[in-house]
């Protein structure tokens, strides 16, 4: 920016109109772009009364560009998702479903990066703006703010420039503080982002921002509700799973018939059906304890048999279960009713 012109405007703007000062600068032979930049700096970006022949420049700040980036990100994500699905389907058909997942992930990331670069470079070179910028009335131009950026500068801006700007996103934040609202990638490529029509007051940016806020708030609320429901369902599932071994399990038949147990006619060794039924709950308990590799078990009767009348008796056993290189003591209470069967509860 020509500081001499800026100083001249600041010194004399109280005595002369903007139109008169511009005419004087033209008469002195100053460059039209230098005059436009100086007018923008001194008079706040938009001329109070536009001067014919002088293009007043209004640089796009951080937030309006941020909204444009969000719009472009949504567009690229949709396009990338569709293309990725098609390519993934083709890859699976060619290489088979057992193909290397690491290779697939790397290929997916590379494709996403190429799609993003292609979109930004193609749109900026051919239309001076991506769809997000066009929606908000912005354009990417050369640093003089009047000529079109070259293909080479656009490629530099969208690749190396933006990769460097992504470091802690400082390069992007710079657009909110530099004189021409340039991010690091703009400075590297010698480009600026400006309003296509600085005189036009458009409500599009406000509308788009409100829509995006509503969408993100809706997504956040739905996410919170889904998380709460997920936790609740997990809790219910755990309780249901626990009930498989903690609740009463009935075994039809008469346990008194089998007396082949070395410890007598009491105990799970005395009834193969009862042993098999109880084992289901023990394996489930073992899984809850973090082991899914059952190897063997050894039962021990812990308490004397307690009789309740002539038809009901109860006792406790401790099964020492081996699995996963460790032993797990599991206590079980049995209640046997003559002619009806046995119920057990794992503690």
C-alpha cells in the first residue's frame, strides 16, 4: 500500500471531499489500484459516494470466510462420501473383502485430499470463488484486488499455503488481523479475498450463518440425546445379561435320583443336568469377570445341607474355575424341591 497516498488522504480529508482528493491524486499520476487501496484504508472500506473509475475494495474478514469454509466443507464431504463409496465398492469387488484395512484407509484419505484440492483449485481458477464464497458474494483475486489470480498462485494457495495455515490454524486466524484480511496462505500466494460487490448490502451471510447454527445445534442436541439413550440401553443390557446368572434358573426333574457324586447325593456332581445348567451361568459370570476362555472347574460344598420340611433342601457350593491363566472362585446357592427341580443363584 502506498503510504504517501494514505498520508495525503488522512491529512486533507477534513478540508476536501473524497471525490476531490481522488481527482487530485489522479492528476498527480498515481496508480488507480494504489488510490483504491488508500481510499479503502482511510475511509473504512466503502466509499461514502463512489468515485467513477475507482474500484473501492472491501476485504472479506475472518468470520464471513469461516462461514464460506463450512459451506464448502459440507459440499466436499457429500461429494467425497459418494465418490468414496463407489471406489470402495469397486476396490472390494476387485481385491476382496479381506483386503488390507490399512491400505484402504490410506487410499480413502488420499482420495479425500485429492477431491478437496481439485474442488478448491478448479472453482477458484474458473470462477474466482468456491460455491461457499459465491453464495456469500466473495472472490479470490490477486493481491492488487483487481486482477484475477493466476493458476500457479491458486495451486500454491490451496496446497502448500493451506497446509502451513493449518498449523494450529494460526494462518487462518491471521485473516482477522492483517490489513488486507489475508491469511498466511493468501500472503504466500499473493492473493486476497474480497467482496465481489462492496456496495451491495446482502443478508445472505446472516441467513446462511443462522441456518448453520441451527443445523449444528440440532446435531449437538440429537447427539446428546443419543448418548444418553445409548448409556441407558447399555445399562439395561448389562442388567439383562446379569439376570441370566443372577436370577433364579429352574431345572426340571428330580435331583434326588442321581447319587453318583463322590461327596454323596448332594451337589452338582450328583446331577449331570443340574451341572450343565449351572455351567451356563458360570461361563456367563466368568465372561463378566473378563475371561472368555473356560478350561476346567472344581466344585466344593461350602455349607451343610439345610432342610426345610421333607421336600426342600438348600446348600452352597464354590466352583473354582480355571481359565485365561487364572483361577476364579464363584459361589453358588442351590435350593432343591422334591418333584419340582433345583434353582440356583450365582453371587
